[in-house]
């Protein structure tokens, strides 16, 4: 039997909304898993986020493609019973409510592990399932603030800055995907089910690739702080203006020698003031002045990048805006932009999955569902409900649908 993708046969019940959880289940759907999205009758709030066309949200399409949707009122016992029946035969349950909400619906780990002892359940939250902050509501930027990531963003003498994107949500969804697949591997080798507590706070804090150990190992002498266009601890690593564009230049390894020669500063190669990236950081103003002076003589950012990267093997790149990224020949060849043709919304471009599998080179043709679009299919095919029973549940408001 031909497998459609790497997670073909994995059954996922998805209680998530907005971004972090839906991104995780999107990755699973794109990898071939059968994902059933349990959605409130009023719908995931992201269904109302821009851009809207024909009462359809491009935002929702991006994060929920490839999932079948079951519209339920989880406040009812009948809806909870439906979920329990589906979960008996599921491999994975994912949710990203505020901690405590799933317990209200008899859908927490304590309840579901009795329904299915082999279940892998993943709870994604902003601040985690335990601790003084756990039950506070949170979004991506809340996690960025508590993790110290936001405190490292912005000009040195200015306020912290918003990043302009939900990288905490997206990366936590990806971390959750990795944890779930690892847990499934553990189960496949006889380990049984387990519960996963994934938080934006934990994932974002792990982004401090050097800040935490630098502060601790220095006994507090080195305190990570916002540094604007230049890196806090090593040089040269920063943004430099060339013509009408900023370039990022990083020469902290062997490329330092190449940069010195390019700048006409060969004497720096053996100068103790520039012996390593950390010592160079103490003299970064002199280095920055030389780089800026050289860039001023070039004037053209494209020419400067060619000289730096192609001719002298110094890592550098132009800072692109979103349309430039989408149209760049390299990105086009790699297919990082994917066009989705939604029946109601029409064509819309979204970021393609970053995961590439040699055995499955072509992406699956996936669509985003309307609220409760698959109610009858799921209840009749998987649970054996009759058409009359489905109609009865619809009339009672236990299940519902909406073409949006």
C-alpha cells in the first residue's frame, strides 16, 4: 500500500485555535496525518482575521489547511461523549486553551488518559501548565515579554520593540510537532502514551543562545541588553547602511581575515585589540567606522553584497522586505511560497512547509474547512451514527456548521 506521507495513519484530535496549536496540527496534516479539528459552534476566532474575502479568512486558511472540522458545543455532555469516542481510537490530542479550560469539559489528561492509555496528549500554552503565572491568559507577545526576548529587541537607548510577527507561536508549534513525533516513536517502541506540556515561554527562552550562560558564567559582569544595530557581545556582527538599504554583516570566524583585507586593514589581523570576536567587540566602533566607510565608497548594496559574499566569502545579506523575499529568485526556486486555491477565498499565497522529505517531494493538496463541514462524515463513518442521529444532534445544538 502506498503511503501518502510520513505520518499517514496517525489520527489527531485538534482542540487548538489561533496560531501555536493550529501551526502544529497544520504541520501534521501536511505530513499526512488525519487531523480532526474540534471547533466551537461560533468558530475559531482566527476566522475573522484579515484578509477577508467572501466571509473567508486568509489567516485561517494558512494555519488550518488539511484538517477536517467537527463543530461542537463542548459545554454539552453529548459533545464531550463524542470527543471521548473519537479519542478512544486516536493517537494524538492537541489543545492550546488557557490551563484549566480542558478540565472544565472533562477533556484534560486525567480524563483522557483513562479513555485511551496509549494517547499522546500535547497541551500548548503561553506560560506553561504549572507555576504562579500558569493560569493567566497569554499570546505570543506575552511570552516574548516574560522570556526576555522582547527585552533584547530594539535600540540600546530606546524602548523594547515588537517583532512584527508571531515567531513564538510558530516556533512553539514546530517544537510541539517534534515532541509529539518523538512521543509517537516512544509509543511505537512499547513505551505507551504520555502528556506533553509545551509553552511559548519555554521555547522563547531557549532562543537565548548565549545570553543566559554569558550572564551566569561571568558572575553577572556581562548583562545582556538591547544593542540595536550591533550584537551585544561579539563583533563585527550588525547592520550597516549601504545606499538605500541595510546589510547584515557577520565576520566572527575565519572570515574576519577576509574582511580585514577587503577593508585595507591587514594590520588588524595580528593586532591584539582584534584577537577574537569578544575582544573585537570592545573596539567595535573603530571596526564599524571602517565598514561604513568602505560601504560608502561602494554605494550600491547589491554590488557590496557581491563583493563581500561572492568575491571575499564574508557572510552578508541585504535586509529584505516581505514582497522582496516572495519574489527573490532563490526563494522562488526553493518554493518557500505556496499558492493555495481556496474554493471561497480564491488563490492566496502562504509560506510553504519548511520540512522537506526526499520520499515525498510534492506537497499534499490540502484545503481549510468550514465550521462543522465534516460533521456527518466524521460521526457516521468513524462512530457509526445514523443520519437521523446526526440530524437530532444538529437540532439540539450539540453540533453545528457554518460555511465560512
